[in-house]
C-alpha cells in the first residue's frame, strides 16, 4: 500500500493547444458548428491510469507514446475513459439521428417544446446532390447532373420556406410549440451539449470517419478528430489513426486468399474464390453481387494489390 507521504502533488490538467480553441466554433455545412466547452485529462492521464502506481511525470514522453500505442493496438481501452470531452454541436436533425445512436455519451438537446425551433435548415447546392449507390443500400455514389440539381435545390428551398411559414403561423395562432413543430423538415438544425469519454469518442470516430459513413456526419467527425482530438491527445490520435482508423483486418478465409495471392499461383487462387461462390455470374456474364467479395476487393485496392479475377 502506498504511504500517504509519497503521493504526488496534483494540478488541474491543461492542454495549451486545446485551450487556444476553447469555445471557438468550427463551421460545418452551411450553418452547423462544433465548439469545445470543457475537457478533462490528456495523454498523461491515460498513461497514469494504465500504470496506476506511477505518479505524473515519472516517465518520458517516448515511453508514454509506446504505452499508448500498445493499449490501442491491443484494444485495452479502459484507461482512455479517464479523459472526457464536452462539445456544443449545431447539426441538422437527420444527421443528429445518426449521431444519437451512439448511446455512450451524456446529452442535453435544445428543446422545441420550450423554445422556438431554430430558424435554419441545411441546404444543398446544385452540384451536391448524390446518387444512390448500387452496391450499398444505405450509401451514395457519384453526383447528379447539376442541371437536375438546380431544380432539386430550388424545390428544396421552396419546401423549407413553406414548412417554416406553416410552423410560424401555428405559433402565432397559439398552437402549442410541441405540436406546431411536428411538420418541420429533418433539415432543420438542432443544438446539443454532448459529453463523452475518450474511449467511446474513438469508437464514434472510427465509425463516422470511415469512408462509407454519410458525408454530412463524416464532416463533423473529421473536425472532432483532426481539429480537436489531435490537439487534445496527440499521442492517442497518432495511435488511433495507425491501429484503428487506417488499419485493415483480415478474416482467416481472407488470410488464406492472401497467402495464395502471395504464392503467385493464379489457378489455385481462382479455384479457391470459385469454391467460396464469389465468381457466380449473371446471364450477361457479369459477376453477381457478393458483399464478402466486394469487401475483400476493397481491402486489396487499399493495399495497392491486383485483383486477379477482374483481369
């Protein structure tokens, strides 16, 4: 047991790089933003929690970096829960629906029962209308022609303006705010205070910075990661990028295929892929949609490797 006389003196943790942006909004989309309101801990707090018996300042930064990288590499995440971040967010409601699915934070949202709904809605420029992806049912791929986009953007503004005018009319007639709001579009902005520990924040960023995440929430996540976490816990941010965000994992089946590819035995590789049912074709000779094959192909492309069955 540690003797009381050996306890280190503790001072509040301050991170100069994060203090420089405290309270300052980072603009996102047309009327959204993120602000850092408060924080607790930093890289050293993670190290201290992991070592438990060591006081602050007893290890070199080089050793701290090694430990943090080990923790994230092996997903020993509880020490990262010693750090917390509180953000003020302004975000369209449809994007907020995805955000709030992460049930590991403390949240207090702007109430349109007590206050008037925020008079702002996310708009889409003519060259920003995305097409539905053919292979990803919940994603987008490519852009619509800007000529058609002009029509859609004009209709969008008309719809938002009409919905707002109906809402305002109901309020003026004395309709309760909780009922008057029900026909506002999901493009309407909302605001919230969002407090989360670093472990769960990294999980949020891993999912929402991923290239298949919806563009709008990806923009918010990228600001949190690159503008906030990078300043706050730079050693953790570096390790997170290396071992979580930009890492590629392979199943045992995929590892077997990689071994065959590295052996340069094309026939054995193709035989294995056929055995897995990945090369079944449609009547026109094109490959049938197979999600496991597509995901493996994306991993190969990420690594700059050729896909032999596409030749």
